[in-house]
């Protein structure tokens, strides 16, 4: 990898701009190029962030064009309209798929095969289409998927049991949306299975509590949108986390969205399960052991995404 680390962010709405801001503060890369259909907006976002740099680091951030991706190390696709109060992520599907189609068409003449992170919603649908149109099904192109849901899930568990978030290991799998699956069988607190931990510390724990915590996690995005009109900080930090793993080649495990091509009996969709993230992208982790109920919910999530894809293609 060349000495100067370069990231491209396509789409400078609240998510794209917040991702650029987070990456600048963290100094995740040396150069960030912002691309957007609105030249004035993208120039304004670049200047606004750039003006704060003297005290925060040396990241170069600027407005650019698609030809700038020819020597990029990572591309973040955040182009698309946001979810409105009362909408679910899949309501966005048809509009944002068409936006993505245009983005990929503009990328293709310059795309160098680097890692692409899809952020725009519905992220699972968008990830599948980006992989198809860029002819990349090996994990080089992947979506943020359930990474943010997982972060919310960990926070929800930590608040309930009264511990630090760093003491919780848990994740969400499946769709980044209504059919997501809370994987309780792998959930641990201080490296102890959560059932055992709660029993040992006399914390009330049963199926109803697990269901309530999972539902609370699922509704967090809609709750934030209802309160402030959009979500962007949480996903921006998630993007930053992924970019740093790729740029620094420090592998992490994360529940992100990749295409399935027969694994676990699933094909024709992209959605999330634990994956290894490194400089080459995302690779599904094998050997996960879930309960029968969790597996059935995971397969039902795939079916829900199949229905969405069918509706888009009609």
C-alpha cells in the first residue's frame, strides 16, 4: 500500500460529511476526497472541515471528481436520500438503487479494484447491487450492515446489566432492518455467557427480557430519526472504525454485509454475519454456532430481503 492513504467519499449528505469529519479527527487517512452531485455543497463541506485542521492534524480534505478514485485505497458510498420519520429502510430501496446505478456507472472508468464500503440504505440491497455492478463478490465490496446495530445492541446490554460496554461481546446478524437477528447464544459479559453472568450476579434474566432488549435495539434508529430527523454520527463512527482497520491492516471482527453465494444455504442476497475485516475487505467467519431459533430467524431475514429485491425488479 502506498505511503499516502487516500479515501473517497461519494455523497456528502449528513452521513458522508459526518464520516469525513470523524476520519479527519481520527486521522484515519492522509487524504479525503469528497464527491457529490452538488458542487457547492461538497466544496462547503470540505472547507468547513479543513478550517479546523491546524489543531487536529494534517489530513488533506478537498472536493473532487470521479477520476480521483483511480489511486484510492478505499471508497465509501454514502450517496442516497435519507429515511424519513415513519419509513423503514426498505422503503428507500427503489430510489436509492437508481442513485447507486448512476454512481457505479461514474466509478467504473476509474475504479482500481480497491475496497468499497457501502453505507447508503437499504444497505443490504445496495451492497448486493454494488457487488453485481462492480463485478466484485469476494468481499472487496461490502456494506456496513449490522455494525451499527451491533454497537447499539452492546450498549443496550451494558446498560441493562450495569457494566462497561468494553465488557460486552455480542452482535446482530441478518438484515440491517426489521428482520435483524439478535444472537444471544454468543453474547458474553466479561467473557462469561450472558445467561451465566446474570444468574451469578442475580440479575433478572428471561426470554421476555431478551426480546425487549432486542426490540429496543431494533427501534433505536427510528427513535433517533423521530427525535432529530436523521441519524449520522453513529454510522460515521462505524465507517471510521472500518476504514482504520483497512488502512492500518489491523484485522477486526464485525457484523457487516456481504453477498451470500450458497453459504449456510443462502444465495442471491447480501446481509450480515461476523466477518474478518482487513486491507482486502470482508470475509465471512466460518464455524459460527447458533441455536435453531436463531438460524431460522437468519434464514427468514434472507427471505425478507429476497422479497424486497423482487419488488425492486418488478
